[in-house]
């Protein structure tokens, strides 16, 4: 018997699956093919088809193998910790295998046949959901875990490098202020109820606070210059950023009730305000000039002592300090409803609101599986 015949006789589905996962771990899902797998096993490609019909069946076997090796639950007595533990175990298994999320999404029917799904559904039924509802919620949780990016350890940002922070869609009640004696880029409150959940990716911070009362606080390292973005739809955001080196501020359509306490700027700082921003108030320090280009259609606009209910034509406005500086031939920034540039800052304020009836963007991913579980808990209380 030739060596090739001996190797082919030793083939099995288990050996194929193990070799395929190793191949994907090295080259990604794109590198998986029947020919590449045969080369790795040192057999003829035709011999693989004795064990699997095609690449699709191979993917089904890979998905089953991944789901079978998810860490089993510890037998918790309450439904919520049990579901959270099952979700965390699934997330750990997906993170451990390269492109596991893509494999599972290519054969989504494998999810409903897994022990993780069975465990989640059982716990959700015990929480008060009907079996059909529990089935849908369990699949939603699993898909959310699979499609969520795996947490990665990012290198610390270099001191003095420009950092950015984005208040993510769906957030409400976020308070941003400078910190002190900080080593990292940000610092959140130890009390989870008053913390603003944040993800740090290199020099970019994303804050998402979807629930909670009052304000969720986050402190920024003042050793870095900062760029700010407030996405839509968000509600009740406060930027107390005196003492920071602010390089830019951008407000997307749908941001509502935003109040900014601005520092003295270093040069000209742009502030971009999109149409659909409602209830914006900017407080600037005394002696800092501001200028605005007002576009037709701006409503409920107040700039220092100047106010207009609705702008019927394009116009320009300058603060008193700005007018004096212009006479002395000093350059001035400009502000318009879609773009505000100001040498800004706290004793004076300018506020601007756009049409209350403007359509706001909706973030269909504005929740995670913790939100789903919260809804399940509320539902169970109603049923009780």
C-alpha cells in the first residue's frame, strides 16, 4: 500500500475539521478550499469528497465543532446570570478562532441546534417568555454576540497626540470633563450607575450610554488635544471641557439638548453643526471673538444679544469682540448652521436650535444583548 493510500485511509471527518480550523487560523476563511485542505493533509483532493459533499457541508461541520466547544454553563440558579454567562462563553469561543463569526453566519441554522441556544431558551422561558419568544430572543442574543467586534488590547496613545471622542448614537445623559493625574486616555466613575461606558481604540474613544438616570461621567486626559463628535440621535450631552486643548467639535443631525462650556482656544477651532441639531448652547469665555454665517432656514437662533425666530435670508453676524478685531485687520473665523468656526469659550453664550420637526436618523444597532435581557426581565415582571 502506497503512503498516499495509507494517509487517505486515515482520513476522518474529525481530522478534516481539525485541519480546516488550523488552515483558517493561519490564512483566514478566504484561504479555505478543498484543494488547500487536501494539500495540508497531504492527500488527493478527490479523497476529501468521501467524507464531505462540498465546501458547504464542511462549513456546517466547522460551525458544529465551534459551537460544541463553547464552555458549558455552571448551573446558575437565576436566569439572567445564566444567560449572560452563556453569551460570554460563546463570545470567548468566537474570539478564540479566527473568522469563527463568519463561519457561524454562513450557516446560521447551526445556532438553533447548539447547546448554547438550548440553554438560553430554557432560561428565558423560566423568566416568563413564551417558547416562541424565548427562541427568537436566544437567537438575537447569539447573533449579537457573534457579530460584535472582539475586544482587543490597544496600545496606549502617545502623550500629546490628538485624540478623539464620539458620543455614540442612542446615548443619553453623558457628561464629559477634564481629569487630573491621569495615565490613560480616559477615566470613568467606579460606580457603574454614574459611569459612561466607553471603548478605547488607540486614540479614539467611543461612548455609549443607553440607559441610566442622571449623568454618566467620563474624564479625559488633558495632556492630549481632543476632537469631539456628538452623533445623532443623542440626548442631553454636556461638555465641560474648560482646561482641554480642543481642536474641533462636530454635531450630527439628531443630536438634541447639547450644552458646551468651552475653553480658550489655541487658534481657530471649527465647530460643525448639521441641520437637525436641536437645542445647542455654547458658552464661551469673555473676550473671545465669534463669527457666524447664518443660512436661510435657521430657526430659534440666539447669538449673544442677537436673536431671530426664523432666518429668511442668508446673513452674517459677528460678536462685539470680533467686530473690533476685524477693524484692526485681525482675521476672524466664521460660523454657519452647518459649520461654526470660533475663537470660542464662559460668560457669554450663543445658542442655536434647528427645526423641531426635522427627521432624525435611527440607529438600528442602538442596543446590545444586555438591552434584550433587560426587556426580558421587564416582560417577566409584567407576566408575574
